[in-house]
C-alpha cells in the first residue's frame, strides 16, 4: 500500500487503494468478514451501477497465486482484497 500519508494502519478501518470502472482494491483488517468488506466498499466507493453490484473477486490462479486476500506489505494485521462487478 505504501503509506505516504502516515495513516494509522492499526486502526479498525478500511482504505480504498484503487477503483476502476469494473474493479478495485481495498486494504482492510484481516479480521473483517466478507460482508463487512462489501459494506465498506458500497459505502466508500458507491454503487457499482450494475445489476449484481460489487463482489469480492473469485480466486484466480494467475492473480496473486489464487489468493483473494493478500498480505498488506505495510502492516501484518491487514490484507488487500480485490473486488469487481
């Protein structure tokens, strides 16, 4: 994530890393459930504008070794999660 703003990454809150038209990534505490992550995405990013809305990305062996939750390089208690619509 690289932390140029010196954010407190130990806080129980999420951060939006990137958002595209059909995809995005967030940094969240490891303990957050999928439902909590999706609620955060909907609140912070807004509606996807598609019938199905945002969803956590499906595991893909060609992306991050098939992991949906990838270890945050800046804080052991956090993960990066990909989502799409």
